[in-house]
C-alpha cells in the first residue's frame, strides 16, 4: 500500500494530469464511446485517451462496458465512486472560470 504525506497527494495521483478531469467532466453527462470523447477533446491523442481511460478505470472511477457484438462496441461511464468527484469538479470549473476572467482583465 502506498503511503502519502498528505491526502492531496492521493487525489492528485488519481485525477492529476491534463486530461483526467476533462474526461470525468464529459462522463458526467452520461455514457460515452471512445470516438465521442475524441470529438469532445480534439487535442488528445488516441494513445493518451486510452491510457487515461485505463488509469481511471483502474482507480475505480469509471466503468468500461464492452458489448458482445460485431463491430465491437465499448462505452465508458462514471460509477458511483466517480460521481462522488462531481462537487470537486464543479469547484474546479468555477475556479477556472474565475481565473480566466481574472487573466483576461490582467488583475494580478
């Protein structure tokens, strides 16, 4: 079991990086296929998206639903544990919006 000096270290390890919070925000509105997520995040590479989805699944925040059909169909959704991130993501979005306003008005 990994040891942390502060709880924030554990949180950052799970949701840190450029894409994980964005993926979680997109999944708040419902199940998404990989292609849908790529369209919503045009700057992410397929390799990075796959890696981030696997890590979020391994950390227990999202479910991967594979349908037994041809062609293969896979969807991702927030599970209950992932939904517990909603208040945090909402606060981050609000802070980000305020930061954008402040940056655009040069008020530092």
